[in-house]
């Protein structure tokens, strides 16, 4: 906010500063002058104070999308970081589960091979015994 003693070129700008505590921008001055022309207002018309307040609110509302976007950007970054952390944790769990599955498959394969070797050895002994008897 600027000093209230700031000199503005016209009464509209001074009124806006007095009512809102802020200097009007060029777009605000143009809108207020357009309204003045349409309503054929005089410099001392009581509606000027209301027009200045309404223009101030219009400026506030014009700034809302940018304020919302800036607030949302921070939230989006936070959500993205949280999602990345959750994804990393899930990927670690997935890799651990995959490693356990591979280890289980190796144990099963080793047991199958061992069982097959015992089976072949038992068959060989049976064949030898049958050959001797037969």
C-alpha cells in the first residue's frame, strides 16, 4: 500500500485511494470512467463511493484465479512428492516380494531335483534287485 498523500491526476483516482487505501490501476480507472459515462454521474454524486468499493471488489476477484493457482501449485507439489514416496515404497515392497518368490521357486526347484535324484536312485536299486532275482 502506498502513502495516502500520493497525488493522483483526478478525483476518481483520489476517491478510489481514499475508499480502498490502494492506488487504482489503469484498468480500474477506465472501468469507473465508463460507468460514470453510462450513468451520467457528476463529480459529487453519492454513487461514486459505491462504484469505488465495487471496483475494489472487482480487482480482488480478478486476482483470485492467480491466488488459487499459486496456492494449488504448492499443494500439487506436496501431493506429487507424497505420491512419489508412496510409489517408491510400493516398488520396494514389490521387489522384495519378487525376490522372495524367486527364492521360493529356487527352493522348490532344488527340492524337485533332489526328489527326482532319490527316485532315480530308488529305481536303479529296484532294477538291480530285479535283475539279481530274475
